[in-house]
């Protein structure tokens, strides 16, 4: 892992945050520290910590004397977590998931109504 890798990872996460949460003006590419200030609260707590670690490491990577202090395994894991969380699902997958949720809700409703009908029939002595 080199200094350019850490800065590239930070830029990638900042771009993903801007595309998912907004906060970047058209034609600009703010850094990760700026995106954390603007939209950091939109991230879950564990991802916020990972973003802070990645931003701090990107700051250290800019100084060659301090770059050796970066914990490469932790930074790599933080980048992986953030990219996995921020990468948006495709529209087809989102549509399929929505249809699945609707079908599950309808099936649950039919199951509850069926159980209620059976209970009423048993209560009245029809079964």
C-alpha cells in the first residue's frame, strides 16, 4: 500500500458519499474530511468511525515522515466497509426487493385473515 492508495481510497469514499447523500456542488470534488463535516451524520456510527480513520490516514499519508504510522490493515478494512455500505444497489435490484416486500406483506395478510376465518368457524361450531 502506498501513499497514493490511501488518498485514492479517501477520494473514492468522498465521491460515493457525495453521490449517495449529496453535499457536493456541481463540478467540485470535496475531500473526505469535508464530506464528513457536511454529511457525516448520515452514516451509521461504526461507518462514521471508519470514515474518520480513513480521513485521518489520508491526512497522514500527505506527509512522508508520518506516512509510516498508518495502520494499513485498519485503513484497508475501513475502506472496504465504507465502499460496501455506500455503493448503491442497482435499480433492478431495488425494484425486485420492493416487489418481494409487497408480496411478503400480502402473503402475511392472507395468512392472518385465513387464521381468523378458521378461528371464527371453530368458535361457531362449523368445524
